[in-house]
C-alpha cells in the first residue's frame, strides 16, 4: 500500500499536483491552522538584525488585509509604506500616526523612476488598483468605471536611499498583478533583503516560477501559501 501511495505521489508531482497530508482535524477546522508565518520569520530575523527594517509595496489603508501593521505594533520596526492612491494617504497616515519610525510615501514601485499610468475606479480608492487595466476588468469592474491617473514611480533602491534605510530586511509586495516585475527589479546588493513576500495568485505559473528561480539564485528558500510566496535568505 505504501508503495502505491509513493508511486501515486511521484506521478502527481510530475503533473504539478501535490497531495495534502494535513490531519483530518485540521481539515475539519481550517481556522485552527496557523496560516501566516510572517511574524515568526520576522522575529527570527530580528535576533540577527535588531535594527530590522522593511519596505511595503501596496500599503492601501494600512489595516485591510495588511500583514505589516501587526508587525509594526508588535516589534516597533522601522520602515516605509508605499501607496500610489492619493485618496488613501490620509487614512494610511492616521493608522501609523503613533509610529513615527514608519514613513508613508505616495508613489508606486517600479523597475525605473519616472511616472506612468495607474488604474483605479471612479468610486475612488480600490484594493484592485493596478498598473494593468486588464486586472480590474478581470475582477468584474466595468470598463466605464475604470479611470487612469499618472503616478510617481520609484525603485526600491532609490526609495530606501531617499529615506535613509541602509537596507530593507523585509520587502512585502502586494501589487495586484505587478508583483513579478517588482521582484525582478530588486537589487540584492543594494538593499540586502532577508525576506521577500509577494502575491502569486494573480501571476501566471511561468512568471511565478521565474521569480522563484531568481530568488533561489540569491540563496532564498520558500514557504508557499495560498496567495503568497514567502522567500527567506539565510543570515
């Protein structure tokens, strides 16, 4: 029986499928699973780098489905939260008003400095705002409800230098389909990240694999999550 299971698992892996071996109790109670190990990973990294710093791409309001805000509250870490949507800035700044070590920046992260078109909705701010108009259409937003605005673009390296970060230990990316381009733009020598987390759910398998292979070439190992990839480098 074990030989059959092993053979089946080998075949499934060749097809790009992996069986879940979670115990039945955890399948019956999904809320019992510890699904986000980011806090544990950051706590581990801070043992080696007590002056830990971060850069968050796509901060939105600093609360909604936000993995960084709890870390700032827990550890008091210094960093930059980046959001291109002007209408979110007041709320974002208010949510970090008591954390002076956190800098709010109105910009979009890209592979080069300058400006480019960024798509949102006529209703104002949107969690689905993106450099890709098609991304909003794919999420059911009507074409007539999509508006373009010109936003400032900065690179991770230039933004870190501008705001006095010697490095970015954690780079958190939620760029609604643009994550791959941002991962490929990281200058590992300049910003020296030990943790890179990006959202893969909107990426093609080929694009996601290319990002993983790039990060692996810089010594990263990975924790795969339903929506995100957590890449870790040994300190």
